[in-house]
C-alpha cells in the first residue's frame, strides 16, 4: 500500500519548484506541484521510513540546497 509523504515548500518558492521538478524527474513521476498552501503529497509504494529515505536520497541527488527550500512536515 502506498505511503503519503507531505512536503512543505518554503522560502524561495521558485527555487523550491525547480527542485520539485528535478525530484519528479528523478522519481519518474510526471510532475510534483505544490498546492496553494505550499504542500505537496508524494505517494510511493513503500512503508513510511523507506519512502522517506528514498525521497531524501533523491533530493540529495537533485539539489545541494534543497533543505533551504523544502521541509518535511
């Protein structure tokens, strides 16, 4: 069963959007778009800790500065 991870895009929304686009490409999904409140729902077919680790690893691969713009909630 998929597990949902909420991601909060903060600070520089334009940069966060760039990072999310790179993350989508890395994870092989069509797009990752924040809602009006700045939250993104990512669904991965993994348990919570494995999904979290996969997303962190993908973010680390896609952008050195992701922690300045994206935060797990």
